[in-house]
């Protein structure tokens, strides 16, 4: 994953497997772990508060901070799941 403006760009498991193989490794484990659990509101709020502190220190526009709080409200209302995980292990 890497940051792209206000969003993150996620690559599929096949991308990471091919990358590991192109570096000379043999993939011995490749697993996708689907998350079903929702992120607790308390954790979401704490994450946003930490982001806001960083953004304020970097003089990020109040507009973006306001929009982040709107996203938090939506996530608390509708729920937000943890991101799925990709685990790939290679060996030489």
C-alpha cells in the first residue's frame, strides 16, 4: 500500500507474489485473511484525533480536517471493518 493524495492504493495478492518471485524467492505461503470485525468507535476516534494533531502541526487546511471528522461520523454510524491482510512468505 502507498499513499496517493488523500487515498491509499492497495495491490492484489498476485502483485506481491510476483514481486517476491521476481526478487528470486520461492513463495512458500500465500494467504489472504478476510477481516469481519468492525473497528470500535473509540479506536476510530483515537486514530482521527492523532491524524488531526499531525495535520495541524503540518498546517493542513481546516477544510480537510472538517472532512476527516465527517468521515469519522459516517464510519461510526455505518461501521468500518479492519482492512483485509495479505501474508506472503518466501524463501531462497
